[in-house]
C-alpha cells in the first residue's frame, strides 16, 4: 500500500512582510532624528581675481580681540573673563557710552528715523582661537557675541519704536543696524599654547 505524503502547511509570507513593514514604520516614527546645528552667518562675497589685496588699518582703540586658548579660557581685550561676563564686556565696548578713549571712537551719523546719532561704527571684534580649543567653547563665545549685538539692537528698538528688533519692518531694522553694525572678524586658528 502506497503511503500518501502529507502536505506541510506553508507559512503565509504576506503576514510576515506586513509585520516587518509595520515595525519599520514604528521605528521611523518613534526614533528622534538629530538636526544640524550651526551658526547662521552671511559670508562675504568672493573677492574678484583682479582685485589687489589691501590690508585694512584699524585704529587700536577700535579693535577688541577675543581669544580662546587651548584650555578654553577667554581673554577679552587684556583680561581673562568668564563666559557669563563676555556679553556685557562686548556690549560696553561696542556702545562706548561715555566715549572712553580706550574704546571705539564715536562719529556722528545721520540715521533714518533717528536723525543725528553718535555711533561707534568703526569697531571690530577679532575672534581668535587656538587649534586646541574645544568646539563647544568656540560656539559658546560666538553665541555671546551675537547676544551682545542682539541686546544692543533690542534696547534701542524698544526705546525708539516700542518693540523688539525682530518685530521691526525692514527699513527700521536697517536703521538700527546702521547704529550697531555687526563686525566680527574671525582669524584662522593658531597654536597659542599646547594643552597640558
């Protein structure tokens, strides 16, 4: 007597594919994605090839050097400061409220909406860092410099227009930027001191 072979039930592959697809969707939805972090900066336009290289002379009183060493210490001008002090030091330098001879020279300028205003538009903040500087320290210093400008612009906007700088229209913002132009010069990292 011949034995009949029993049929082995086949596994339904479509349900496995459905489960795998559902798991994939679940993990895609529940997984957090890292977003890019960075600083919003507008780069200067490229220098034409035929233009001669000109060195710009900056009066010493108009220049504030902010140096971050390999130990992440911040030298602002001629003194070491904490990251929490940096913003206020920079604001005082840019604004030069008492026309101090050691801070940027003030010049009278005709600004729309404001009329004749004394500005320290010739100031330059030179940000320099060591090759051993940690990236987070560099970003923190950049943020404090940006905060200094933002606070100065907000203060004058609130006094003149009764609202924050971000809420002004384009013409009003240009006028405020004319009083407080953002001038940050970044030097190429150097080896000022090795980490110990």
